[in-house]
C-alpha cells in the first residue's frame, strides 16, 4: 500500500473520531429524557457511533503497525455491510472522505 492510501485511512479514522466525539455534548436534560422523539434520535446516534467504532477499531491497530497485513477488501466489505444493515446511520460520507484523501484533497482538519 502506498503512502497516499495509508494517509487516507488515517484521515478517515480521524474524521470518524471527530464524529463520535460529538456524543460528548449530547444534552441530558429532563425534557429530553421524557421525549420519545429525542430518545430515538439519540439512540440512533449512539448506535451509529458504536457501529463505527466496531468497524474502525482494527483500522487503528493496523495504522499503528503501518498497515502490515491490512486487508482493504475486507475493510470495505465491512463498511458495505454497515450501510446495508443500517442505512439510517448515513455512513456514506466516510467513503467520500477516504476517496478525497487518496486524491490529495481534504486532509486532516484542526491540526
């Protein structure tokens, strides 16, 4: 795997961490706790973060080892499985983040 693809995977990992980090500021007020619409919305956000973490945890380990023995086809197959099983999670942006980074567009924000 060339350096551009390695960096694209690192960019993808960073972007996903930023997305999951938003859970930190999820409101926990009393009105939200008794509002079923808010419960559903927040449950989807939490489950989405969990699915993404499950999908990407091995990517972090491979990135730490410079992608030695990393199987790109398997990685993207797992991504496709998440999209198929949970279309409500709206994960398609992650493919775009990766593709742009491979082309040298985008990059790591906030650094």
